[in-house]
C-alpha cells in the first residue's frame, strides 16, 4: 500500500507561512505531480512528506498511520533528488546496493534485489562500471535504482530531470512513466515544468504562494482551469488574456463585448456580472486564420518556425505586444505584416474580476479526464 493523506499541513519559517493548511489525498498507485513557480512551496511540501523538514502543524498520514514524528527511514518512502548523489568511487552495483548494506541485508538477497532493479532500469550491463563512465540519464537511473531496492510505499522525486538536456528529459519522462506502470507504486513528483506534469501525471496539484490552486487530471486543468493562475500556468505557450465587458447573461452563456464586437461565450454566468469587466482567455493553439466569432488583426514581431507549428508573438490591433498565436507550420506570415485572425467562442475562457473562472460547458469523458496525457516538446 502507499496511500498518503495531508491534513491541514502548515509550514512556518519564523513568522513567514510557507505552506497554508494543505489538504490532499494521494491514492495508492497514483502518479501525482506537484507543479508551480519557484517559491510556491512544492519542494518544501515534498521534503515534509519525506521527513527531511518538520511540519509546523497538521498531520502527514501514510497508510492510516501518522508519521510526523517518524524519521525518514521509518516512513516507507524513498526519495530521488535533483542531484544524482552517487558515490564516484563505487560501481553502479555498489551505489544501488548502498541502502541495503546499511540495513545489513544478507548478500544473496541484496544481490538479487540489485540485479532486479538493474534489469528494470536497463542497467544490467553497467553494474561493474563507475558513475564517471555513464551518461546523465544513466546516472539518474542509478539514483532511481537505489530507491527501487528499498521497495518503498511511496517514491518521491524532486525535479530529477532538471540537470538533463532536452532530449534526455524527454527520454526519461517515458522511462519514468513505464516504471510507474511496471511497479504500480505511488509516486509523487515535483517539477516547475508544466510539460513534465502534463505528460506523466494521473493528477496534477498546482501550487501557488503556499496554497493549492487546483487539483485534477491533466486535461481537466487544461480545459477547465479554476482561475487565471492555473489557466496561465498550464499550457505552453501560455494562455492569452484580453479585457472584455459583460453585456448580458442568458441560458446560452455570457455575452461579452471586445473592441465593439459582441460574442456569446458558453460558460455559466451570474446576473451580477452584467456591466462588469471580465478577462477573456484564449490559448494560442485555438487561434485561427480569418474571421470567427471574434475577429482581429495580428502583427507578428517575432516568429518561431517549429516545423509542425509556427508560433507568432505579436501586437494585436496595434496593442498587446505579448499576444501569442500558434498556427500551422506552413502559415504564410511574416514579421511586421498584419494578418487577420479569429477566435471561436467555444474555445474561450472567462474570468471574473477576482480571477475566478466561470465554468465552461465542456464535456469531458472519463477517458480524456483520467487517462489521456498531453505530450509536449
């Protein structure tokens, strides 16, 4: 088993509250990713679960047992850090075996565990080599192997791929997803990279300033962000935000006006929104050439040709230099040349003055909420 419950967990450094009454349940066998900007508290929360940092208040419960006062070695967890922390004078075998030798495990049992972990991680041909002869990805697999042999209830990963180049990170994401499927273990993974979160997680926990902004499956957060922070953080490139005015609320949705153009956005509105300023969100990948429910002119200042897509950073109708559009790879656009673009009302998000999302009328099936992952480059 490997079920984790965080019950009103807080962390103070002096008078500064780093984590604010965190409530979370991680189910047995889940792959949960903590994501958020630097300083949001995600690594601190992971270290508290591991027992490396003390909890100021609240309870950390693993398989029904409160573990706040237990040392890390008694919690049934294993942690993989950003740095590989391998012993350079030891072979791969000895690095993986180290925690078992500390426990004084019999040699035959130790050997079987190390060889099994090496086979899972495709390191069985490297056991007699030293870390200096391995690539970055292989070294990270050795660090993961050292965690596997302990057979923990919960694996904790603290930004384990940040030291790798882009190609290796993509490979290791695949390897970690396969490892999770093979071990059927509970895994909690910390990253600031939302692409890693979207591609690997069963559920994502988005943290901001010490609080949980939203928890959900990758596509749930992508299609139905709870607020402007989540909407801007999940998705790459980030969502565009445009100021609009609420003109009316009806059964069809919320009627807004943008630069003199009316459009009805299919979201659940409230009567008190009429006449109020709102924020319209549109993802770069949902922008199209030509006219749509809302039409405007785009003047690219920077164009990135990525092959399958072309990303344009632009001014919009002579304003908003930060506007971004993701268009087809063969898009006939050039810098400083104005082109017409359109936005479909069904693709839009709306946020009230406090940044809270108005619920979109988007039907998500059990499959695309719980199973489908968005792959990123």
